[in-house]
C-alpha cells in the first residue's frame, strides 16, 4: 500500500518546499534566518507522518529508508521522491500513551541477513511491556516475513509511559535495547525487573554468555546496565567504539552516559533530577554516591529532554566531523555538540524557532546528510544538506 504524503511524483522540489538558511524559497528568492548556519539548506523529504519515532537507512539502496510511526505503521520512504509505502507483517502493537511502534534497526549484515528489528509496546498479563522482535524484509512485496518475538521486557504494567526504547548493534553483532522505568522509579534499581535497564541480546534474541548478571540467580540475564530512567538515544562513538546513551531526567537532570558493563547509572538513588511538585532533590547528587556511575554531561535546569543521537561522520559537512547530534523534545531544536574526547562542549542550536519536537536524528551512510524526524500528529522528515547540493 502506497501513501503519497508529499507532492505528486515529478514535482520540482524533493517533497515540499526547500528551505535555505531557515526559509522557504520560490522563484530564486530566499528568506534568511540567523538561527540557521550559513551554507546549510533544510529539505523536507516527506510530510504527513504520524508521530514518527525511528529511522533506518537501507544500506543496499540509497533511495530508501524505513520509518516507524508510533500508531503502529512501518513505512518505506523513498528519499528521492517522497513516496511512502506501508510495510505489512507487523506484530500486534498497543499504541497507548507513550507506547506504540518505536525504534527500528537493521541486522549489521543486511541485506545478506535481511532482518529488520523493531521495538514496540504490546499488551499482556497485567498491562503492557516493551517488546523486541524481528522479521525479514521483502522490499518487493512490502512485507516483513516470518516476524518473531525475541524478548519481552517484563514485568507487564498498566502504566503507559517510559517504554524506552532505542536499539543499536555493536561490532560483535550484539543488540542493545533500552527500557524505561515505566514510571515505577524504584524498578530501575531492581535487577529482577527489566525496567530502567539497558538489555544486551544476541542477534537471534538469545542471551550472551558473558552478560554481567548471567550467574546471578537474583537478576535478569539480559541486563547489561541499570539505573536508567527513560533512555531514548544511543549510538556507538566511532572514535572510541564506546556506546553513548542519553536519558530523560525528572524536572531536568537529563544526562549523557557512556555505558559500562554491569554499571549502575543512578536513577533514582543518584540523579540531578528533582521532584515535580516540590522541586526537592531525588536521592544523592551523582558525585556523592560512590556506588553509581556519573554522567559525562547533564542538564541541571530546564528540561531538554533528549531523543535520538548520532555522531557525525562524513564529507558533506567537514566542520561537523566528529560532532554529536541530539534531538530536543521540550526545547524544540536539534543540538550539535563539539566533542573533545569525552568532554561535551557548548551546543549549537539548529532548526530552532520552528516549533519542532525532534524525535530522532540520523546521518545517512550514503551521502552523509543529516536526517531529522519531527514528533507531531502530522510531521515531516527533513534533512540538512550543504546549500550547494540542494535541489532547485
């Protein structure tokens, strides 16, 4: 089933208007916006997505990418002409609260192993849980073949918030999955629960033999790290191969962490977050608790909160090489951070003053353009390109 939610094929622009330095243009005119960097154009690839959440590029076809939409659709987007085809073969998905169809990644050896991995919320005994599953993508038939459930982040709970849930593969083809605390904060410290954890699985969903808690009868074998509130961004730092992850704090206290095997990242016993009603501290400050791992960066006031994460590697924007991109939901902009080793520098605010809640950011491996998903009932997928490369 094809959904054409941009302009008709053959339209002059990519899929909507072309924006240079923050404005749309026609007949050669442009509108300057000092909030955008000089030399960067913003192209609308497609519009009309419904709460898009995750994005994955097909490595064997530079024109195509998969986009998840939280109500339960997996869409194949043509990045050249803006057409959208719906993929069938998905599991039963419970689109409740913050849940629904969430992240998407491809097997590291795609298309030789044509597995597409999804995280999603689904109903079970006692409520809802974050699920991980996979199916084999048949592009021609627009279907996930043989979808299989790989892991369920138990326990099920009636709460409809804090599902996580980002995924990445490491160089050993092991799959990392974030699971939120499901708004039951103490569960993040409970090793008998998957809530508030980063899980590590083999590509087939089995548990790695060297996971840190496999020999602990009082802990779930899939747990890799714990003490997380609600992590919605994760990426491998190409300079170090370390896994970086960010998560939502409470009333500020959003933070960036470098994952450590078996690490306790503090929530709720050590955090910069505060109580919503009183503004009082929650637990210790991270440096004051020797049993937890401190964040490498945090937002102490004014909730960011972060979603999506990507390190910039590519030739399209030489000045951005090695930068860290993070989407800001509440602050409604795309943040770019220069890095000095593991020190996160000052942020540059991109796409500001557009009212866009940024849900995900990815760098295309094909052209090294920066693609951004906006979270809204009717939302665009946009990309940042060098102005000289933009369509006219």
